[in-house]
C-alpha cells in the first residue's frame, strides 16, 4: 500500500495545481446542474524486461455523477479538458518514500498525457529490476462546467464547501508494475566462438548415423 507520506505529497501537489486552475475560472456552479467528480484509473500492465518501454493509458479514468448515479464518462471521451490536471508517478513498491513524478499535464496539455510512453533501464526511474507502482493523479478544478458528450454539462463542486457532493475533485490511483532482469543475448562474436563446437557435434552425429545404418544393412 502507498504510505500516508506519499499520499500527502501528491495531495499538496494537486492542491497547488487546482488553486491555479480555480483562479483562472470565472464560472460558478449552480444547483441547476448535476455535480460530477473524477476517479483515476492508471490501467494494468504486465511485467516488462529492463530496457523495454511501456505505453500508459489513462482512459479507464472517469468523470462521473457524484451522487452515485450511473452517468459516467471516460476522460478520454471529454472534448474539453482545459480545467483538468493529470500526472503519472513512479513509486518503488519496496520503499514508497522513493517516488518520482514521471510527467505532469495541465490545461490544454492534458490530452497529451492520456496515452503516453515511459522507458525502463539506465537513466530512468525504473533503472533496475524490481517491483514498482505506477500512479495516476487526476484532478478537476472546482466551480467549473465541464462539457459532456451529447451537449450537456457536468458541474464540479467547490472544494471549500463539501456540502455539494463530499468530493475534493481529485483522485489518485495506482497499479503494480514489475520490471524483470533483461534476458542476455550472445554477442555475434561469442556465437562465432561456439561454431567449432557445433561443427564437431554435427560430425559426431553424422558418424553415429552412418554406423547405425551399416549395422542394420
């Protein structure tokens, strides 16, 4: 599980991002709209070998009715993510105080983070084989209207007045991620060194077959 220290660190990061977004938004939510919230889903990824790249996908994350109604949309189906923030985080599963923000997207750049690629190996956060977590942070500013498919809107509650939906309009999800040691492949020169041995084995096998054939003749 992720440590409280790590969650608090992400919460502070998200709060700062949301404050900036709220400061630029003049729209005010009214009771004539349904209130919506976000849920981050970082997806699931099979083990990879050290040095491989992984394609991350945030499309399982939703913008949904906060009152428990079934109305829910993938954030990838929203036409305007201007008021959203999205961040991918790498975490050492064995030491959750060791983490790194892999990428961070705000406003018009959020669409670039919905599907992105990370690398493993030397020079990356995943520099050695081991168990990790991939985290996804999703937030939406308070008191804004988010265009929904089919022409309607979803309003977000005010983070300082939780009587709307009990929501803070932020979500952090994480998934297990395993990096295995890279499989060694013989260098061409090493393979050439083995050639004489292969030839010797082949000659012995040919002689064995010839002898067996002579005995049965």
